[in-house]
């Protein structure tokens, strides 16, 4: 019965961590998965998370099921983070939010909603994008196509290509946009370009679906990093948003996130939420409690919220510092090449432009583990390893 089941290929991102763990090279460096590490390259539990957990434990709460749509305080906090407290759309009751299984699960619920209620719609995803986007929509039976995004020549945004591709998309299509800190390129549209994309979505009747996985990681400021979805709502667009607390609160394994829909009126929001609940009921029934309680405790408690912002700036700042150090080391070792893109890119990653063969050299010869698209996670780099990494990159570029 199962003898004919073929072996699935390893995941292009999580497979890198598996290969890293298997390596016995003492110099090995894992720059694959986007998970924050401290200066000793150890995983971090934020202080505010520890404090929130202390508060939660002291209340001695039960382990009953949450409702299908999730924890009320969490849902409110999450929508506030996205739109800003007291936003008119919230007051008008035209926001539907369902707590789901972090960013991935929220995207999947969104994909299921598209499959059921926007039948035949194609989802346009950036080229390149986070590898799992293709799986999430593809497995749900939603057709997806690429729109141009990255210009290798300028190591910047291919705004002309993006505009052409979205202009050619059939009305009613969905456009997946990275809210901030585009993964893997670290290249975001400027505010003017975001405005033009919003206008284009409006003119062409395209539905924007924001993937917000790095709020707070682009600039270190939660509000600034929500600029794009807020702008789209301000311009009168209906939007879908998936939100994740994996990175900004370091809750990776707790699976904390939400799918949010900002729609035209309260009645539509009520109906959409009822359908999101219907979809979630069959997928996983109800979301997990612990992580949602942590996030709600942090966002809804002024003292913890302020402390979180300091810790978040600390994480974003450490990444920015190693970015600068890596660029300086590469400029010193290989001055004939322009390395300035490293500090122009934002977020957790640098898109190095290394080819798959050069990535193989990085891994096989230097034990630097990274995805084959040439992306490195700077969250996994420290000052002590900058020289080693720069030598490996220069050796690989010359090969
Ligand atoms: N979207 C993007 C662009 C991501 O980079 C990630 C995490 N790597 C996610 C969504 C989802 O992560 P999670 O499911 O842990 O929230």
C-alpha cells in the first residue's frame, strides 16, 4: 500500500538546518533559517516573554479550548499592532481577525478562503519570494504566478517589471505583498512606490494580501513597519493580512499569528469571520492558547509593551551592526566589487547574489549553511564570525 510513496525532497530552508546539524565541521555556521540568535549565536527568549509567562502562570489559568477565532485580547492586540489603536476601520467594525497558526497557518487559512470564495483567482507572488508561499497556495489548489520584483543588476527593486506584471494581471487577482523586510531580498518599495502599487491595485481591482512576518524587524519600529498595509487601507482598499509573532516576539515554536481581513463594511466583516471560522474548524479546530496569551500580555500591558520595543530594537540593531561589519570586511578583502547592497538591504536577510554553484562552495568547502538562492540570515551571524564568512564569500565569488 505505501511502497509506492515517493520520497519528498527536503525543504529548501528547513533542510539547511538538518544538514547543519549533521555537519561535524567545528567552524560550521548556520545562516539558513531566519531565526534570531544572540552574539553567542544562541537562541533568545525575550525578557518580556519570560515576564509575561510569569504573569500568566501566577493567574493559574485553565487549559480549556479557545473559541475557533482565538483569544479575544490577542485578536484585539494584533489588529491594533497592524492598523494602530483606534483606527477608523476598527471603530467601524469592518475588520475580521482570526488567530491562527503563526504566519504560515494564517496564510494557509487565507489561501483556503481564496479557494472557496474567490474561485478561479490567481495569486501573484514576487519573484523571488519566501519558498513556502508556492507550497501554501499550490497545496490549496490556488493557481499562482510570479510578478517581477528583484533586479539583480541594481540589487534593487524592478519597479518597472512589477508594474507591468501587475497591470497585466486579470482583474480580481490577488497580489501577495511582503509588508516589510522582503524575504529573501531585503529590498522594499519606497513610500512613493507603495502608493503607486496601491493605486494600481485599485485601478486594476486587485486584492492585496500582505504577509507581515517581520513587523519591527525592518526599522525597529512597529508603526513604521506597518506603513504599507495602513496606506492601502487609507486609500480605501480591502486587504488580507497574515501576521506572525515568530520573529518580533521570538515565539517561533509557539505558532502565534493571525489572519486579518479589512473589508468594506461591518456586515461583510461579520460574514467573512464566520467563514474563516468554518474553514479553521475543519483545518485544526481552534488555535493554541499559550503563545496567544503571551503576545496579548505583552501588547496589552503598557510596561511590557515598552520593554518589548526596546528588546526588538536590540535585535534589529545587532543585525544592522553585523551587516555593517560584513560589508566592511568584504570591502577590505575584495575592493573591486561593490558590496554596498549589504547595508542597503533591510530585515533579517542579505541576498548575496551567490549562484547555486557558489552556494555549494560556501557549504561544502567552508561549512557555511545557507539557502541555494544565495540568501544568508544575518540573525545567525556574530562579530566573531564576520571574517570567516567574508573569506568564504570572497573565495566563492572568485571560484
Ligand atoms: N512569511 C515570510 C515571508 C516568512 O519569512 C516567514 C518565516 N520565515 C513566514 C511567513 C512564516 O513564519 P511563521 O509560520 O513561523 O510565522
